[in-house]
C-alpha cells in the first residue's frame, strides 16, 4: 500500500543543489531567460501571454504546489537553479520528457514559463487533466502548518489565473480551474471531494486559499479570480480608449 506520507506529496519532489547562483544567459523583451526558462514579472507575463498564439486546445488550468522545493529552499535569486533541479528530477527520476509544468510561481511574485504551452504537461494528475490542461506549479508547501503564502505570490496566482482565463475564454469553475487533489492517483479520473485521502494528493495544499476542497475553491479562490478578470478587462478597455 502506498503510504499516506507519499500521497501528501505534490507533483514535484526534487533534490536541491547547493549552488544557489542563477546564471541567466540572455535578456529578452519579456523578462530574463536561462535555457528553456523565461522568468517574468506579472506585467511582463501579461504582455508575453497576449502576444502569443497557441495551437493546442487549453480549457483546464491546473493548480499545484511543489511541496518540495518549499520556501526554505528559495533564496530570492535562485529561480533558475530551482527550475533546473525540478527539470532534472522529472527527466531522470520520473522518466518524463521535460519539466512537467508549464508555469511556476515564486514567493517573490515572479512567474517562470518553462514547458511550452503547446506541449501538454506531464505528471501524476493523469492524462485526462493533462490533455487539454495547463499546469501551474506554485513553489511552496501550502499544507496547513507549513509555508504561509506571501502576499506577492498570492497576488501572482490570482492575476496569472485571471490572465489565462481571459486568454483561453474560460469562466472560473470546477471544470476550468482544477486542483490536483480532485484527481484519483490510480485511475486519473476526476473525483472532486469524493475520494479517501490515500487515493489523492493534498496538492495544491490544505491551506491553499482556504483549502483544497471544491467548496474552498468556490468560496475563496474563484471569486478572487473573477474579480481580477473584471479588473484586467476594464484596464484593457481603458487602454484601448
């Protein structure tokens, strides 16, 4: 039997290198790049996203937490080192083709795009969620009693999710913004709140915006995303005028 401890882990559990120095190799119009990773501020990501054309159908936004690495591994400037650690773990230990997630958010509010949006994510959430999904990994352990999400990361998660909803024409709901906790590890089927803990992960965390249940999402997370969508659309309308 798989242990409850294992099932509490998120999509990502990776070794952390002792070297914490980033070595970005170039700068571009949208943020800073190192290898395949693009590190951006919220506004840089917004500009990047709305200037991209994607071919793959995307209608599910997945929310995850990394569990490990967590806040204790983030030193303020080691974004790329952590991303490479995750990529190496996914490829060498999990046997995946690349880093599993499309997007990573950090405690300082930065956003990294790593896996191309036109390539479906990989990971234990399963093929149904991944086929038309886009994976957001929020760096941290957001199970109750562990990392307390920073205000910057909180704003980024809401803002980022709202931007993706606008880009892909989605309305926040359990069908469009999903939590890893709602998918059975064995079958890859969506079970929402109707599965024993040993069949699902706690991801994106039992304290993620009030919890990892569908009720918590509907009460605490989706309203924030919907409000942010309205704010962004209003700002875009004002800008156009």
